[in-house]
C-alpha cells in the first residue's frame, strides 16, 4: 500500500487551526512529566533515513503500555525505535537494558512517523529522553500527535540533514534562532510558529487549561 507523504502547511503551524484539527484526539493523555521545556538542546544526534513508520518507532506489541502510569511510561521509552532493523542501524537508539537514550536529538528524512495514527509513537520517543526531532518532512498525523501530547518538538529542516549528519555527531538545536549547529556548520529550521508554546505547556489540553480554554481538572 502506498503511503502518501503530507507536507505540513504554514496554516497548521498556527494555533487556531491546530486546535481545530487536533480536536479528534480527545483520548490522548497529557504528558506525564510536566513543566517548562528547554529552548536549546545539545547532544549526540541519532540519524535515520526516509519513511520511518510508527511500527519502527514503537512496535505494536508494546501498545498495551499506559503512558499515564509512570512505570509504564518509563518502560515505553525503553522500546523507542526498537523496530528499526539492526542490520541498517547497528547502534541502537536505546541500549538493551536501558530506559533512556544517549541521543536527545533525532535527525530524520522525509515522511517521518508514517503508518498508523498511534499517539504512543511521539510519547515513546519523549519517554526515552528525545527532546526534538529534526526531519526533512513528517507524516501529518505524527506531527499533530507531537503537538497534542507535548512529547517533543517536531522541527522541519530546510535541507536533508539525514544525508549530511551521522549518528553520534554533537549538534545543537536552538528553537529561538531556528538554527541547528554542528561544528562550524549551521542549518536553518522552519519555525514552529505558535505551536511551540503548546508543547512547552505539556500538550494541547494542558495548554488549553492553562489559557482558560477548557476548565481545570477537578481534584478527586
């Protein structure tokens, strides 16, 4: 079955449009670990190619894990990108026996997150300690799920960085300047617009509560 690649439109980077189009994700849990998120990220990058689908990001066997339960959220992170073929990716995103990755920045090609609409995909990456994905292009539903869950920042590169960078190279992503830096080289990123504050708040529903768009949760 052919997978159609969807480019994220400028309209989808504006909050009113995003709120409307994310309204169907009513059962998506808010990010377990709340609080302000950073704006500058540094560390070794993990590089993947085109068409990495949600089965490779988090295999279906692990979808029974409940992200709102802290122990299961942590376990979910241990399986992030475990569906990648070892022959092509001998360096694992999360080492066996670990729950956290050493790679806070993920570099990808086009159509990242294609396949099913499972919101576990961005949540698993975030649970593993990934802070930002920089891809040449996203499957639209994965991009929306990143915003809805507040799990990580889905940045889009203006160049195919997956053909330029290698796994393990030290990079810096600055969301304020919209620049990815690797050594003496800098690469521009497309702005997230006013979707970034939604991620910083912890997801679409946390943002809506924070800004009085929906009622606060009742304490039980």
